[in-house]
C-alpha cells in the first residue's frame, strides 16, 4: 500500500517565459553604418531557425553546470539544426504521409489544443485570497499547526472472506502485530510487512484520519477493495508548519482545486449541449458512460482530500 501523497493536477498551472531579443543600431567607423536587426539564428537549406525557437527551448532547460547561457544556447541551436535536417529527410522520404506518423501528429495536435483550452480556463480564474488561505490553514491543523511525523509499521494482507472481522476482533483485544502476523502465516494467508516514516501531508487522508489520534503503539485497520492493512504507530511527534511557510503551498492547492472544479463544470456543460453518440463495440457501454461523471479526470484535483494534494508542500520541512 502506498502512503505517498498526491499533488492534484487535473489541474496544472504554467509559467510563461518570454525572451525578446532585438539588435539595436550600431555605429561603425566614421560613418553611421546600420546593422540590420535579425530574428534568424540559422538557416538550414531554405528553412529558418529563429531566435525565438532557441529561446523557447532554452527557457525550459535546467542550468547546465560548467556552461554559460551562451554556450547552452549554442547547443540548443545545434540540436535544432540536427532536428531540421532530420525533418527534411522525413519529408523527402514522404514519412509525413505514413499513416502512423499522421496519426501521431494528429494526436499531438489534439492534445496541444485541448491543453491550451484548459489552460485558458485556469488563467481566467482569480488567485486565492489571504482570507481563504488563513481559513484553510485554520481548518486543517492536522496538516499544519498540529502536523505529525509518524514512524509506522504495517501488514498488507490479501483480502479473504471474513478476514476483516477477524482482524477487527484481534485489534479490539489488543493482539500484538507479531501475533497477528503469526496467525496469518499459520493460515497461509498472503501478507507483507513494512516499516516507514511519513509526515501528515504524505499520508492519504483516509489513513491520516485514522492514525492522527493514535497513541504510540496503537493499531488500526484500513480496509481497501483488494487489500487489508494493519497499521501501527510506533512513534509520532508534532512538527508544526506556520501559516507564513504554508501559504504558497495552500495557494497552489486552492488554485488547483478551483481550476479543477471550473474545468469539470465547463466540460460537463459542453457534454450536455453536444450530441455524443457511441458506436460499434462501445454502444453497449453508452448507458453507463452517460451516467458517469462527465469529467472523471478533469475534476479529480478538486475532489481529492486535502492531505492527498498538499504532499510536496511541506514534505521538505520534516
């Protein structure tokens, strides 16, 4: 069972970096010779590679140790030249008409256009206010003011008929984890053991809500669809995060939630006002598909519990 938190991203906010380079008027010698401004970085045959293309790739790169920005940009340009040469050959050999290539290009086009539309929705939303941030901080002491770091061990057990009832009875009687493991082994019930340390924000909400108030040594049962997990808190300590430190991460979470909700609402409306027909092998599933939420993926960020979405927010503070 994974206890890693998830930062909702149905939802993804982007930073745009626009680098404008222009050549000014330069004076040379006694005369006023003007050097023409250019936005072309290189020519490959009759095709041009622009400075904007170079800067666009460079802006997305991580700094390269030991290389200046100028050296890195030159490498970018050389790579774009190689790419353009390959494009020339692909077109010359009519690979752009290959059915697989055509499908790939169309898939990329659809993905880019859909993402652009969703990004437009996100960018139109207002940022969370200071009041909203403070309210969220106060409403979730388990993530901030009373944030715990847990030292835990667990048994992940395959689901068996009646096993959950047995485990609940054992926990109610205070049976030790070692005895539970021995009983499972004797009954040939598959299980695995694990020990780990997790902060509150790295713990799924449904688990956090069950272990947050446990005293050291106490255990609880987590019931999943395909597995049962016996969790024991070996030790825990409070490592609080103040509101100032938490603010940027709360803003990110609230922004992601808001955009997820807005995207879900928009796509739901579009689906209601657009004629959608299921055909062929998908016809039989049309009824269940229509009954399902219109945006099972798009609104996911908004529906995730807080603890699952703020995982990276304070993970480095433990």
